[in-house]
C-alpha cells in the first residue's frame, strides 16, 4: 500500500515537472521571438527608419529605442538606469518564482500561462538593458553592427530597449473649430512597442479575465438537492 502511494506520488511529481517544462518552453519561445525581431530591426534599420507592413499606413515597423522606463520616461540618467535595471531583474526573478508557485498550487492553466507571458516579456526587455550596450554599435550613426570591433555603444547595464511596432490607426488633424487644438495634428495610438510589451499586455489581460471568470464561478448560484 505504501509502495503504491509512493508510486502515485512519484508519477504525479513527474507529471508536474513535464507540465512546467511546457510553461518554460512558452517563456523561452516568447523570449526567442522577441530577441529575433529586435535583432532583425536593430541590424536592418537606422534609428527612426522603418517600413509599412503590407503597404498600410496605419501598420508600420519603425525602429526606436527607449532608454528609460515605460513610454520613454527617463529616471536620473545612468544612475537611474542602473537602479531601474536592478529593479527589473529582481521583479523578473520574483515573477518567475510566483509563476512556479502558482503552478504548484494548481491555480489554473490559463492563469499560469498569463503569468508566464508577463514573465517572458519582462525578461525580454531586461535583456536589452543588460546586454545591448556592449553587443551593438550606435544605431544613430547608421545600421548597427553586432559585436563591433570598436566595442558597443555603451556599457553593460546601460543598453537601450528596442521598439518597433507602430499602429497610428488614425492620423489626421483636429477640425479648425475645436478650441485650442484646432488644426493640430491628431494621431491615435502613437505608442511604439515590441514583442515583449505585447506579451506583458496580453498576460495582464489574461489575468484580469481569469480573475473575472473565477469570481463569476464563485458567485454562481448552486442547486440544492431535495
């Protein structure tokens, strides 16, 4: 009897390991996709250049770099950047641990996958900040070179995050009669982002959806048996 329980416990443990390997595979896949796209953009375009996707004005690849936090904000020059990168590393490690912890607690496949996507996205941008300064030449001077003989454009921990997806769905001008803004250019969705950002956003929406579904299930009326 004891041997049977031990056997079942071992099988369950092996099953958990195989399932978490799939979660790890998803994280690695997102990281690879993110870095491949960034490498292509970085070694193909100069800073500010890009192309239209499928010939569409509202769907573009436009190469920009983000030195600081989200939406281009900067935090006190290099010192602020070092602090931000350390914070990202700690946060990324905690995210990975939390993903594994929630997996062990059987919090639901959809929820764990969403956490894994956020974790992968966080590490995708961490890689840029850690290594790109020493791996690439300066993109503002031309198409960047990978592992340049003269050295990278900066130092370890001081790389720029590469962004490229740009979807200005509406690009027009405010009507002249609009107070203060009349005649000014109006662009809806000016943000430029990358694969890692998409993973983070998708994972966050997934967690919101999973939480909503869980609350809805808990609040559902139960049928009483006679």
